[in-house]
C-alpha cells in the first residue's frame, strides 16, 4: 500500500479524489492501492527546555545558556493532533512506500519530515513537488515524483532555522526577562523579531530627533510652465533673494529642447512580498491578511503556490500561458481578446529559469475564479492583471527636457508624454503606478531660441523627516535588510541578505503587535514605549542589526543550496548565544523595562462608561513556560515566565485633581498629566504610557 501524507485535510481530499482513494476512513481515505492522510500543519515541534533537563524548568540566570547536546522533537500537546498522529503512524509503519505531499517549500518539508521521523518510517519515501493544486498539476506531479533525498538540504535548512530560533529565542528571552523585565511578564527576543522591531524604533527615533531646516527654491513660470533653477536649493534666504532680483531684470530664453523616446516595461509578476506590499498600499490589508487570502486562493486552485521570493517564471511555463489566459478570459475578456490566437512574447524579464528555484512567481492557474470573497477577488484581480500585462506591448513614451536661462542663471523642466499605452490599458487608471510631479506632465511645444516675459518666485520650504514605516515599507525593508530601494534589480541583489522569509515576515509583524511592542496609527507602525526601551537597552548588535541578521539568513539559504554547512551555522549560533549571555550578565547597571498593557488613547476617549469594579491581578500560578512552536512561528519565545522570574508591583492609580495637570506622570515619570474628554492621562500616551484616571 502507498501512503500519501498532505499538509491539510482539504489538500488530502483533492489528492485522494484524483488517485481514486474515495473510501472514507477515520483520519484517512483509501482506494486504488493508496491511503491518503494528512497533518494540520505542524503536528510536531522542538522539545521545550525542561524536557532536556529538569534544571531548565525554572527561569534562572544560572541556567543560561541552555544549549542541548542534541535537539529532539515531540508531538504538540493537543488531543486532535495526537489522535491524528496515531493514525498517521499506524499507516506509515505498514506502508510499502510513502509519498510526501506537503507544501512544496522549506516549511512544508520540515513539517512532514518531523512527522516521518517521529513515526519511525523505514520504507522508501517519494516527494510530490507541485506549484498549484489543479487536477492537471497534481497528475503531472505524480507522474514525476522525486526521491526524498533530493530535498535533504531543504530539510537541513529548515531544521537549522528552527534550532536557531529556539537557541536565540529561549535563551535571550529568559535572559532579558529575568535581568531587565518587570511585572512577571515576558520580554520576548527573537532572531528576526528583534531586528525588525529595531528598524521601526530607529526610524521613530530619527523622526522624533529630526530638526526641520528651511531652504529656498527658485522657480519661474514661462508660458504657463514652471521651470526650476538648476542650482538647486538655497540654504540662505539672502542668497536666494539675490538670484531672484537678478532674474527679474531679463526675459526668459529657451536654450535647448530635447526629446528622447523610450519604453516602460510592464510591472513584474508578484512574489509574496510584492503582493503584500501592493495589497497594503491599495487596500490597507495587513501582511498577515494578504498571506491568508493568497493561501485561500491557492487552496481554491485559482492561484499558484504563494510562499515564493521570485518574480520570474521558468521556461517550461511558457507553453501553458495561452491556456491560463483562456481559463480566466470569462472575467477579463476585453483584456485577453487581443492576445487570443497571437504568439505570446517571451521576455527574459518574465521567463528566466535561472532565477527560479523551488517555485515561480504567483500567477493564475487558469481555473475560472468562482465563489471568491470580495477580498479574495481584489487580490486575484491584482495577480490576473499583472499576468495579462506582461504579454502586452511595452508602453512607449517620449521624455522631453527643456532648458532655459535668465541672465546666465539656468532653469530646467522635464515632461513625459505617453505615445502608445501598451500594457497600461490592462490597469484601471488608479492602479497604474504613476509618479507624481512635473516629469509626468505633457509640455507645450517650445522652440530653441524663443524668449519672453516670465514670473519668478522664491519658495520657502522645510526639510521633512523620514516617514514612519507602514507594513508595506517594513516588508520591503525586511526584504533588503533595512535598505529601502525602488530599483527592482538592486532589490533582487539585496534579497540574498533579507531578514526572515517571505512566508514568515507576516507572522513576525503580528508577533510584534501581540507583544505590544508596536501598534498601528492609520497605516503607520508606531513603536510603544516598551518596544523603544527594549531596543535601547540591547547593546549586542547581533541581536538587533538587520544587516547582521541578514547574513545569517543568507547562510540558511546557502545551506538550502548545499554551499554552506548546517553544523557550522549552528556552532556559530551557539557561540553567539554564549557571548550574548556573558555580555548581559556583565551589565552591573540596575536598568528595568516597564512592560505595559495595550495602549489606550486617552485624548480620543469616547463617552465615559459607568464605573466597573476592577480586581487587582493575582500573582501567576507556578507553571511551566509554554513555548510557541519554533518552526510554525519564527522567533520562538516563551509566552509566560515562571514564578522565579522577577516581579514588580504596578504603581497604584493616583488621584489627579485639575491642579496636577502639567505635573510629571505618576506612572512613567517621563510625560506630564493631561486632561482628556473623559479622563486624565499622560502626554506620552502615544509612546505607550497607559496611565489613566477617570473623572470622578
């Protein structure tokens, strides 16, 4: 009997139906020589500290660093998971052959390998490797099954990632919680989580410490067209006024007119990060929401595998493209009609097998989209239009540059005219990524040598601080290890050192929200006081540097490509963890971080609610810290410390009469007391201070 194991029951049903295994059993389906079973994502996880040695059960500085001589896995404690594993184990121990049908990626490989290992499999194992769940793709995948040994390096990279997250998350979290934490709450530290938080905090501090400076720009209007002085900005108003007086004395003369024709290429196909960025910019969807939506589209068989980091298609996809276009033509008839029957262009900007590793870019499968929610429909529409657009002609443009001068002071204006829209017709007007500014305007016809009166002006401007991160810009910064770049080629080069993986970045951001390290104001990500204090407290650059973390990520990718040794990577991590523990234990200062509850916007209080009796929080019971599964959620860290972790009582609420307004905040001591609509609060409520005293 051949046993197939999928990652989800829904995927198992699809596979079983195609294989003819239609007899329902308890935890699997059977028929035609196959038994098809499933997991629920992770059934296994790495063992918790106390399961290696009882001494690690209590949280104490003396037990750090915790470095097991050999890592082990265990079943996740869940009755449903345990029951399903017993079924899987029973099937596997009687199998003649096993086919691993897990998601075709590093995480999918890790999930299934742990189950195979825990079940004690000894028979041959094959691997189903597909990029979509359509009937055609599944049949083709089963016709080309691969040997599991081909994916050993993928498993080693996944295992190294999970162990690395355990080593750093477990040790650093206990270390910082015991050394600097208060109120019996966790200071969560993670291999990717902490440098991501550092990106947000550092940007926020840049904004807070920014000092605006005035500058002046000299412009002049000639024939209803605004020209800018090529000299650039004046840092002195007097200098700017001197130039303004000069240009007022003479007519404007056009000294050069040049037009350069060029092309604009269609936007690239989506990888997961660029799709999350686009959905955040256009619809305000979080990275996590977009991941769930595209995962649903994948499981509904209308989109290909989502957890990808390439924007290219492999050459073998090209012959399938006419069929894909035909499959979605019902919903995009007007756009696909011009391509129907024509030979589709095959551009290196789209088809390049050398730039595709496990999976190609996200595209439609060709299955007509049906029964989609409104949110799914919006995401599918983005994917479908990008796919259609790459087969349209390039957009032809003409860029015109006009140079002029007034009394030897040079001016310039640039404009662009679209000569043939090409791929732009595929996108609705609001969807085309258009630049703002003068260079997008169509200029009137100018002739070299013409001259006439003009209206000059000196405009005062102020330098602007950098913008806060949104989820879209944070995803880009994670992808490029903190370097925000717009150029696609440069971004591709920096991806090698990005932090996190496309599939885990959304979970990292969600973790920061859960830990109350960041919050959202409209689309902006704002670090709370706890998040800021934590990053300022950490002196070890290895813990918070996006670039250094990016180097570790690169090594994990190299393990996957068999160009770096997994054992060496883990030895480096163990050494790093030991150094961090030694460094923090050597800190003799008495620093503490106040961990606060969810931020409450005092100044935006709604109507005061009736007073409710509140209880003081009881001391937590003695219990083991419950760890998140390191592989399922990166940066694994305990969710609650034991009673041995340091505790500090919350300051009691203090009565605040109006006379106290303007005095130091009784909770944080850094802000001042302010009066809101329904309560007194702290002026630093935006920074995370939760002091609040309702009006009597």
